[in-house]
C-alpha cells in the first residue's frame, strides 16, 4: 500500500487505504443509481441524515441516558439524544415515553418483550406466513424460542384480518401480550380494535409499526397512539432515517393490567423499557446514528415529507392497478399502504423466478410468501413490491404505469432475450431521469 499522506494510516482517505472495499462501495452507489428499488422496506435517506451519521459522534461512548451517563464528556451527545427524544414524541402525539437507542428494529422488539415478559410467557402475533415479522414469534428467532407462541392469520378468501376471529383466538389463548404489526400486510390495521381485544383479555398490546411509521407520521394510516401500550418502529423504512429502532411506551400500564406482570411490580413501564434497552440487551448507544435519527424525525414533521408519504401511497395504488390490469393478482385485491403483495402464479412463474427475472432487468424486489401459499417459503408464490424508494426519487403516476408494464413484460417475455434487453434499457432510461437524493453522481 502506498499512502500519500505523511501523517500515516490514521489520516489517509478510505479510497486510498482500502481500494478493494472502496470499489464495492462505489458499485453499490451505481446499483442504487441505475436500478429500480421496489423493496418495500428500503428507502433513500435524506442527505442531512447521511451527513449526521457520518460524523465524529461515532467516537463517543454514552452508556446510560441524557444527564445520567456512565461516561464523562457527554454534554454534546446528550443534546443529540434529547433532540431525538423530543422530536420522536412530537411526531407521534399520544406517545408518552420513548427510548431512541435501539440499534435495529429487532433489538427494539427484544427490549419491548423483555420489559414486561418472562421466559415462557404466552404471546400472540400475526403469523410470518401471513405477513408478520420474524420477531413476532418465529421459531428461528429469540421470540419463538423464549415465549410460547400462538399466531393469528388472515382469512381465506378476503386475505385480510377478521378482528372477530382475532378476538376469539385471544379469548382462548389469553396471551400475556398481543403483538400487532407486519412486514407484508398491505391493508390498514385497526389498532383501536386490537387494543380493545388485548385489554379485554388482560394483555398488553405491543404494536410494531416498522413499515408504516412514515405513513402514520403523515396522518395516512391510523396511529397506534394512544391505544397501544408499547410501540416500536424502525427508523430506516418509510421514515427515511438511519438504520435503527425506537421504542415508545406509556408512562405506565393501568393498575389492573399491571398486576399481571411481575416484572413491573416495583417499576413503571417507561423505566422498564429503558432498562431493558440498556443494560438489558445493548451496550453503548450509537450516538452518530441517534443524531441521524434526530434529523430524520425533524424532517418527517415537514409538509414536504408528508407530501412524499401521500405520493408513496398514491404510487402504490397506481402500481397495483397497473399490475392488476396486466394479469397479476394482488393479495387482498390491492393496497392501503406503501406496499403490495403480488401473486405471480397467474403469470406462470413462482416468486423466486419472478425475483430473478426482474433482477435481470434492473428491477429489485423480494420474493414473498402469500397467505396459504402452496409453495415453500424459499420458492414462494409472490413478490412484495413497495413504492417508498421510487417515490423518494420523485417518480409519479406515469412511471408507476410504466413500471407495472415492465414488471409484467419481464415475466411474460422470460424466454425472449431481445425483450429482456429492451426492458432493461427502459429501466435505465427511467433511472436516468430521477437522481437519488443524497447520492453523489460521480
Ligand atoms: C423490518 C422490521 C423489523 C426489523 O427491523 P431490523 O432493523 O431489520 O431489525 C421488525 N418488525 C417489522 C414489522 C419489520 O418490518
């Protein structure tokens, strides 16, 4: 290695000290610039979010909470964390407490469970096969290993939740916690009803709003506040912030509900959540990421962001219509949110095949099981398609129509290399017109 700076390796630029890694980072920049990102959980962060995350706040240890740290020198990171807390609570009216330290959505969920539950307690969440998340009780995840898991699902036929059925199941199971929220459910969730169901059986309602937090912030989906007792989210999906999580909660549970949870006998729910994040499941918080969360939460309160979320939902409806008109089947018939589940079997392929065919033309999606799927999960009958990333790039109605057309054409023309090249060119042409915010052009 020839490093040009006289001050040694510690001062040398990345491209110089590690060209092999730098090539991969550059490759990823080009991929993001020249492909159509339709993965529903992805987005492009605000430029200011990227800036905040790239700062020297990464150097600081700050175990504990603002004003109550285990390390000196926290006066500036305290400001960053307090801003993140204040803005999170302001963005979601009705939330009483927040911890902004979780490193990810999964860790936010782990903290939520551990604040109130004991090993072996009963939880009830949406089944993974019907759109739930791994952390809602899958046997391969800690949630499935530590708790006794009962799942609810969507109804055959309508493919939507029937709350009367959820209520009957909850009465039978009597879970200690009802878990709501999803990674692949395209319809509105009724949190008020879910709270009535949970509280009716003496259970805590835990809402994981990871996918729809941005929609909720913009008033486009009903809020889980003040109905849910604990609410978690990721910050990097519709919220357009850095990768990470947040845990919100009530200051405390109602006395009747609280009596069921020995862990809360001598503490409040808010204090239990904070302790569960640190020292329960994490060590030092990522202060540069918390700073980036603060920026994202500030920007999410702007009219520009609300308009972006409105267009995200509108684009999802337009894309769903375009796909449906061309022979794809939409699970539940459509979408109320930023994402849709597309049954691709009427087009003659499996989800895995569709994902590969689309990848070959520069359209990125993920294969996804559909409810009551006849195929195993690694093959799947569907793809999950979301509009947050393309909307952040500024795409609108005419692009959604065209993307729907290109998706179906790429699948229908799978035996035709000429068609494939034409579709790939069309994808690049759309990308050329829409630069990615925050991504340098060269
Ligand atoms: C994405 C997601 C998570 C996990 O977030 P990570 O940051 O990937 O750990 C948890 N719950 C739901 C509903 C999600 O969609």
